[in-house]
C-alpha cells in the first residue's frame, strides 16, 4: 500500500511556543490530506481537510487560527499548532486517500502519528 | 451525534478463540465500511473493508459481516493470537463530489490472552 510519513514522531515543547508537524506521501501524490487528533484511549477525531493549492477545510469546533494547515506541495502538508498549551497535548495523525482512485476515493493511508506534549 | 456506534469497548479472548466486534451506523448514505487496527503509539492500519453490495468479506483470519437492512457490520477474528492484541476501529464513509472523510467508532481494545 501507499506510504505516509510524519515528522517528528515525538515533540515536547513549552507552553506558548509553536510546533510544526509534517505529513508526507512518500510514493504518491496527494492533493488532499486529512489531519486527525487522538486523545489517550479515544477515537480519531477529524480536525481538518488539507487541500493542495487552496485553504484547508476545518471541522466544527477546530480553531483555524490555532491549527494552521499548509498544503505546500502534492506530497507535503504541514500542521502548525500555534501558541501551544497543555490541553493541546495529543496524538496527531495525518492520512491521504488512495492514489489514482480519483474523486470519491474511500481508502485512506495513515501516517505513524506525532505525539505532542506541551509542558 | 455519534454516527457510528461500536461495541464492546474492550474484549478479552483466549488464544485460538473468536473475537467479535460490532458496529452500527445511522447514515444510509455511507457506502464504505473499513476496519482499522491500531497498536499503541502507532497510526491506524487498514485491516479489511467492505462495501454494501456484499454481505461478507473474508481475508485470512479476518471476516466482515454486513447487514444493510439492520445498518450493522461486524469484524470476526478467527483463531485469535496474542499478536492481534490492539485497538480496533470501525469506520464509515460516503462517496461524494470530493474525497470521502471517515467517521470512526470509539474503538475496541482487544486483548488476546496466551
């Protein structure tokens, strides 16, 4: 299957700082990527849909000014958590739809996740 | 509103036994039903998926049973092994004019005892 990577895998930062997380599709192009947040022992919650060449679409309740998404190229999307606070500590996971499937594609390939800890 | 309900929350099965996890959905527009396996500290990995035009799909020890009229689907893990111990998520999505987003169940933590 297609491979999606994330960097870094773990990050610890001080409250008030900003953290950037990268999501890359390694062997395919992804015009769309998805960002999820997962708290311990909970399910994945979709935060936003990242679109190459246009603005991201945020889910209800997600602050777009706090979680900045930039889909810089067909293989890279970044999530920047601005002015991070302890409550932002979570597992952040990105995914990309199956390549070559076109509009309406269903299968998504997930990255390995990034563990963010805000002190 | 939780669109995909998953049960049980946790499950303990003896090695060699059958693990069964159930999900129910509300939105009849859903047309893709995947199951994901997630190990601690890792991203979810697609295990098996089904579409509503079939009632069952089997891949190795993993089987999805789908009941369209009841709006339910389930995952059966035959001959469960300790290596199957993980959290399992069912999900659902629907085709539309863009890429489909997944709606996840709350997850089932499976422990297979040796």
